[in-house]
C-alpha cells in the first residue's frame, strides 16, 4: 500500500482522495495488475530516421512483469528493434468512445527489446493467453521478444501519475482481483448503486454524497467516484483485511456492507 498518489495538476480544485486513503495500492502494484489483466498494447520502436513508430501488439508478461510479444521478422517494428532495441509499450484501460478515454489508467513501459530463444514452456504459456497465436507459430519468421523494463510511467487518472524504477515495478505483486475486478465493478454499478452509496457515506469520507460509482477494487479495498459541484471526488473504502485469493472478492464486499448496515 502507499500514501496518497502525487498530484501534478489540479486545475484549481481539490482532486485529492478522501476516506481510507492509506489503503491505496502502490502505483507499482497497480502497474503489475494492469499488465496482468491486459492483453494488447501499442509498441513504439525507432525508425532509421529516429521517429517513434507505434504498432498494436499482443503481449503477456514474465515473472518480473517484462512484456513478451510474438512478432514477425517482416514487421516494421521488428526491423526497427534489430537496428535500435530501445522501445516502449503503452497499455491502457480506455473507456467506450462515448466516454472520456482519459478517465482510465494507463502505463508506459520503457526499456530494450531482446530476442528470446523459443521453448515449449514459453509457447504454451503464451498460447494460454493468446490461443489464436497458434497460427502465427506455424510460420518460421515469428519469434518471441522481451521488453526488458528500465522505467515505468503510470497514470491513474486526473491528478494521479508517477514514474517508477524497474526495481519497484518488477518486485511488486499483481492484485489477486485483477482478473475478476471488472465484472464485480460492473455488477456493483448496475445492480447495487445503493450499496456504493452506503460505502461512500459511512466509510468513504463523503457523508453527504448522493450518488457513487465504483471505479476500482483490489486486495486492500474499493475506490469510488463521487460527483460534486467542485468536480468529481475520489472516495476510498478499505477492507478489514488484505485479500490473497480471487475467491475472496464477493465475500469481502458483502461482509463489509453487512457490517455497515448492522452498525447503522
């Protein structure tokens, strides 16, 4: 867990979170979770003229969070990487086109591209996440490359951003809820808006809130967006203990809600 994320701009109004702000995951943890739950991103390599060249690629991560991609020798990004292996990968959680795409989190990993030796284990792990890639592996010109991370830039939304070292990123753990959090968030917002409001009013530091939208849930707690006349506020509600398994998501949320209702 970390303290309140650094604020680099505020546009004249208070964007600092309220509630159990001590329970936020670190940006390194958020970054590892984002990479574990995503499947594609924009790889930027350098052309022979020195211009950044962006292309969409699928990825998985190794045990240290370094992205691994399967790409063709004929692709422009592969040709670029062979001449200058400096590269970056952008992964994001952009919302639908009719919403602000800058609301979601995004991560840029900067490092060097290295060609990997193929192995049965590597292929099996990659195909588990990307089954369609079996067709690519039939071609001899497709190879696995690793982006060895050197620095990371995480943006968690308005006013929340930070740089982190490769060491901080690689040693952080992905959240146990990162694979099932999205479904839980949609369920709470669609079917349990009243519960969201109770969390924010009773534990989230905004007792006069009239509406609340869940925007995040992790091993430490839940994050909500609450509209106000001064702009959206972020409200944080901590769980009573730290989760270690994906199956704990529903009982943690229900258990905390019941305790708040019993106390009221």
